[in-house]
C-alpha cells in the first residue's frame, strides 16, 4: 500500500517530536493507546476499506510504535498527528478528524513567517515582505528538525488521500504550510531556519501567510480563450446554481466550440447530481456507478449517538428510497445508478485540468470522462480515487479518551468495476513545477493545454 512508504519514519519521528515538544499541554500515552485501540477495531470491523480485503486493514504497527515510546506523555498537537497517522491506513479521503476538543490545550497559535512551497519533497521560500533575497532558497531544517526526513513526511500524514497517495495531503500542506509547520513544532515564538550554508532566526508571525502558488482559476464560470473556438469552464465546486449558465452554453454555443478546457483544480466536489449532469453533456455513451453496503461490517457498533442516527437515515435512503436499484452481490448489497448521455453532447476535444484538491464528485467526472471519452488530462494526480471512494454517508464516531470526532465513511462507491485503481487519476501530461516556475507565477497546466490544442491531432 502506498502509505507504508511514508510510515517508515513513524517510530523515530515520534521519538523526535515528543523530545522537542515542550510548550503544549501533555496527554497520557495510555489515553492515546485507548483511542487507537478503539479506532483500530472500528476500522477492522466497520470501515469499507475492508469490504474486499482478504486480510483486514488494521493499525497494529502504529499501536506497537506508540507502545514502544520511552515516554508517558504526548503533546496535544502530536496526539492529533498520531490520530492522523492512524487514519492513513483507511486510504480514504472522506475519513478524517471533524472535531478536535484538544485544540484548547495546544497553546497560543503562531505561524511560520515565510511563504513556502513543497516541490519534490523539498521546501522552498517563495517570498517575504522584508527578506526578498531569500526567494527561491531551500529550507533544510527548522528548529533543528530536518525538513526532508521528518517535517514533510510527518505533515503529509495530517490528512488522507484516496488510495494512500500524497495528492490531497500535499495540496493541503502547500495551502496551509504557514500554520502546519508551526503546528508541528508546537507554535514556537521563534523559528530557527537552516538554509544549508547559513541560518537565521525569525519571530513567529501573528497571522498565517498565504500559500505561494497563485490561484490560476478564473472567477468566471465560462470564458473564451485565445479564440472563440476555445472555451474554459472553471468549476470550483459542483453547485446546481451553475446549471442554468452551463445549460445555455451546451444548448446554444457548444456547437461552435472546438476545444473545451474543463478546469477542475481545487474542486473538492459537491452536488453529485450536478456532476452526473455535466458528464451527460460530455460523453456519448451510457455510464454508471455503484454504492456498496459491505455485508460483513459492523459499523454501528462504533458510531456515537449522532452517528448511529445518521447511519440509520442512510439505510432508509438506500434500502427504501432506492430499493429497486439494489441487489445482493458478493461484497454486499449493491445499488447501481445508470445514466444516458444528453441528446446533444459536446463534439469537440475536452482537456481536463486536475490537482490534488480534485476529489469526490469532481473525481467521479474525471473517471467517467477517462472511461467514456477521448478527454486529455493535464496537471497532477487527483486526491480522489479513480475507481471511486469510501462515502455515501459519513456518520460520526467519538474516540473514548480524547473525545475527538471522526467523520467515518461507511459505504463504497465504485466507478469502474473493471479497475483495481483506488488511487487518484494520473494525468496524461503530468505537470511538475520548479521553484522558478512558482516565482514567475506560471500556470503550466493551462500553458500545456493551450499548446496541445494548437497542435493538430492525428
């Protein structure tokens, strides 16, 4: 599984973090082990990651690492990070910490005072209002913590990507690096920054700094690019409020459009029906997806009161509301949803721009376009899985000691039953930025799309 590579730092990194973690309030190791033991059972017996596993997914290696720590207490910050490590085993972007009562015990927040970007597992400085000569420099260590060996691998465990990749977590790290770096270091007042051949000490910032990489997407839903024959549709989410304008385009203007660039970067999902409708405009064949209720899992046993009610409502929705779509299968009760294309689909070439934040409903569109069209994908790997995700409903469970609430996916969405690929879709044209590209604020994905449409296709 992909997450195992990042987990190789776990034991030594945990030893390091408990040694330098001084400011935040400490919590007992016994409490953490109580939470992890409960979470381990919930994942083994109640999470859809196990719906087709011959050997159930579990978090015993992490529990063993914590048990072996030569300490009886752990800071509130790193307690949260260790829970994040546990959730990595689910390889599920929809399984995450939704409420953290330990925040009040983490001390006063401070922020890393340099704008940075992670590129190829290296941390670079993008800009600083008073230290412009630092632009483009690589940070090798912060407060004596190695950036490449400890800091980046640990922070990539803060959240989960579908299939256990780093797509979503890397995008999140770059968006919130000013906060997450400080969070990992327990909100220090001063940051000692090692630049390889020199070092400097900087006071913490009182407010988080914006991420380095410019947001390239247009604020307009539909724009013309270079010529009237090329249109860019920018969808930052799937919202039914966009349907009127999109319907007008596909009805009256799409016939004169030769190239359509669908920008799904930063699109974390939204209304599933809207995603289906858009796909119906872009493919010329039927498509479908399935929701599986795994038969062997005992999910309600681990849910809290609210979660049990949420789970009950989801059962009503599928087993009663969609009764005719369900059937018994080897994996459990499966509900299949089939769709036909629009009577007048788009006939031109489609280019899709993706990044680590492309997930959930946006990934469903990507998967269908990959299966049923000649769409060309440009950018970086999607955070959502190509063959679907764990979702359908997200009831809550509460960890017994810390009282953290976990958003816990309970069904399995299958988008391509013939594919074992649960990781995010890999683009046809991967885009890799250098620090020079970032400093020049280049939109390499859009540049690539425009260069492709300018080249005659065979």
